[in-house]
C-alpha cells in the first residue's frame, strides 16, 4: 500500500510566531504556570531511531547499544480566555553509550503549542511548531524544523472516547554535517483512537500512520506505513502496567549504494512491557523490557535484540 503526498513545507518558526501572536493578543485570563518533566534511565535501545536514522555513517552497521538517556522538558503554560492554552517549551536530551562514544548525542528543541477546545468540549485543535538541533560526537548532525496540526474529537465531551487526526510536516537539513543527499522533506498523516475505561483506569490506544520522505538523493526517499497498539492498566493509584506493539514497513526509492545495488526495504517490529510505580508526589520509577527486530534486505541494516529501560521520572 503506497500513497503519495505533495504538500509545501511550512516553516515551524512561522507557526510558532503565529501562536505567539495569538498568545500576546489575548486577554490574560489566568496566571501562567511552570512545569518540568525529566526522564533519566539506563537503557539498551536503538541509537538511531526510525525518525533520525539517516545520521548513521553510511557504511557502518546498525545495532542496539546500552547507555544513559536523560530527556528533560521544561514548559511555561499560559491559559487564555475560554479554553485556549499556549505552551512554550524547551527540551534537552542527552544520550551517552558505554561502548560507543562516537554515538553520544545532544538534542535541543524549542517548541510552541496552541490549544483551543470548543463545541462543548467535543472538539479540540492543537497547533505545534518546533525546531530541533542534534549534535553527535561534538559535531552538529542536523537541524529539523517541524509543524503539526491535530484535530481531536470527543463525542461524549470527555476523554472516554477520543479520535485524533494528525498532519506533520518535517524538514531535515544536514548541511552543517557535510552529508550529501540526506536533506529531506517529510509528510506524515495518521489517525489515533483512544478508548478509556473506568475513569481512565485502563486505556487502549490504536494508531495508523503513513509517512513519505522526499530526499535530495532518491536512495533516502521512502514511503512508510506504521501501525501500533498500546494497552495501559492501573491496578491502583500509584501503579501503571502497559503493553506496546509497534510495526513499520518502509520502502526506499533507489539503490542503497554501489556496494548494495538494490533499494532498501525494512520491516521493523517492537514489543515492550512496562511497569511504573509512583514513589512520591513528584517521583515515579519505571522498568521495561522488550524486543526489537529490524529486518532489512541490506545486511548492515538488519539487526535485532532485547531492549530494556530502568530509570525514574521527575515532575515539578
């Protein structure tokens, strides 16, 4: 199943500026608040996620690696008149690996979001603009502006049943890294369906996405379909148990390289079980275990193995 999209890129900075103008022009109905969320863990995972794997050296093999992962979001939230909300956020994510220093990375992301809810709480729109910069082994790898629009529909006016339609436009810029052919424009569209039961004691999320990437070099242009399901159950107020399954099928447009003269095709599957326990008002501990398989017709992109996370989340 292959789809094609032709949508002009909308710079994230433009969307951010639009959201900020709405913010400063609106009546200051409520006091702003500050939020902080920081996840810190030891993890065995994929250093190159499906969304940014282009930054791997072209001749190097992929594999799972173990290291430290610290991901922190700081948010300044301003409720406006009615149900409007503006969020100004910043992210710092640092990943270091025990055996692969050259893979260590630092991700910085400023973000602006604007929410509005209407139709007696049945319909919500969310607009997002952000720019991410990733550095690896001391050098900048890419800059990634993104813009996303969401439409959320809640037929009963509460969160028990919620449908989310998303459109995301992304641009990767590798010019600072001096890597030819990797710059790309991407468009992702998708639907998510949430079912929440017993006062949100249990939640089921089903999602389906299609993503298309148009790169300078067709070897890095692709079409991808993705489906995932996640079930979360809370046996008590402090404990959450979850099961996740995620599948992606990605086909590239041209031969991978002179050494591998065929278009790359990947099928990626992740299964994971996770347990969270609230230790105090602001501290939550978690552990997860799973399995990742990236089956590819290109041998250096074919790998699999067990994954795990062990860490804590701090919220302020």
